C-alpha cells in the first residue's frame, strides 16, 4: 500500500486510495477529481454545445463541488450556460444558512441563482407540516423538492439539470433496486437516464457519479466548499442506511467494490431497459389532472401528498381546538 507521500510528486499525501494502491497530495488529488468528472461528462456525452445546465444546489458538499467543477470545466465556453437553482423548503434556520452560503458561492463564481420556496409554490413550509404525514417527512419533502426543481428548470430554460449524485448514491440505488426487485427503476440507472421521459421533465445528468462520497467530502474540506447539511426534520427510511453501511463494509474489505457495483448496474440497466415495453399503458407518462406535471396515473404523487398533508393538518387543528 502507498505510504503517506504523493505517488506523483512525493509531497505530503492527503489521501491513500486503496482501490488504486496510490497516494495523492492536495494538488494531484484535485487534478484527478477534475479528470474523473471530465471523463464522466465526455463518456456519457452529458453536456452538449448550446446547453443551458441548471445546477441544483442543496447547500451540501456534493452540489457545491459539482458547481465548482462545472464552472471550472465550462465557465469559459460561450456556447454553454450554467445557472444555479435552489429550493427553500421552509426549514428555519437550517435552510436560510445554506441558501445564503449558496448565494455567496454563486456571487463568487459569477453564476445566477434562482430560488424556489415551498411557501410560494405549495403554500406551506416544511416546519409547519413536519411529522404531519404518515409516510415520513423525507418522502413528502423529496417529492415536493423534485417537483419544484423541475419547475425551476423550466423557468430558467434549462436543457439539463445537474444533480450531485456520487458513486455511493449510485451504488446504493442499484442495490436497493435489486433488493426491491424494481425493474423499471433499474432500467433508469445510468449517467444520462431519467426516471421520467416527458417533454415537461428536464433530463438529469450526474457529473459526480464516478466520484466516491468520501473523496467529495475531502475535496470540499480542502477547497472550503459547502456547509453542513443536516435537516432537523430528517426521518430516514430503514433500508438506505442498512444498504449504505453494508456497501461501506464491503468496500473496506474489498477496495474498488463500489466501482464494480456501479459498472455492473449500468450493464444490467441496459439489458433490463431493452426488455421493458415502454409503450405499454402502465409505463406511459401522462400529465396530472390537477397540476399538469408529468406523472404516471391521473394524479401526481405531489398532489396526492399535498392532499394527505392537508387532511392531517385539518384533523390535528380540530384536535388541538378540542383540547383547548
Ligand atoms: Zn502530488
Ligand atoms: Zn399534480
């Protein structure tokens, strides 16, 4: 195993990559991260001339590193526009802090930032509806966030939305799809595939999908990017943390396993995709009767959830009134 000297220049190393058997200093590690991101973009043909790319900023390390990398790679290209988008869920002060950090970062990079608030689009704040629904806060919030990010993409005229999914996220998603036997989602694994194929749905790209989470964390520390990202209303589902710790244990025993899970997942995804009848009516994407957003069925999940939250809030209001 490599010692604590950079295998390129002999300076002090910031990381020992067991999966490659080499160590890298800050400079060579940073160059290598940039190379990995460029390779992902080039091989997946993720960005094309004329594209407006909306970068979803969460305030966390992944999306901050992604924006910095995209600006470094495409900042001087007159034929490619980069716009940042962020969602304020109405979680104070957690989200106020990360939004002001996002603003600061965009100002420094000279990037326009478009913010969408749940209060403006759905007439609610997560602080007011947290713990109101039976499905758990992260489910509700995630569905609304996805809906709003897509709306923001249309508002800024984005051709693609870049999301900060890293190698670990991708490996977890692949294993979870296997465990749940979710073939349709399996078919949608890949750098440029989407859960929804519809003209109102902005295609997603994942420029960080070949970079490990811990390397993004290290890069963000070394370059002072992103803020602590821990929502006070978080309620994690039981499966993902289990899968995450399982994959991390495998990786420590067998360095490089995350890369093999992801590359196999990609191959399986292509095979599965060929075997799904996308013209079948169960696989068709319609528009929601209520809000017009793309969905499968008559009512989109966001509209269903907003209804559920409303019912739960009404009944708890009645209940507290009775107690008074
Ligand atoms: Zn070096
Ligand atoms: Zn709807």
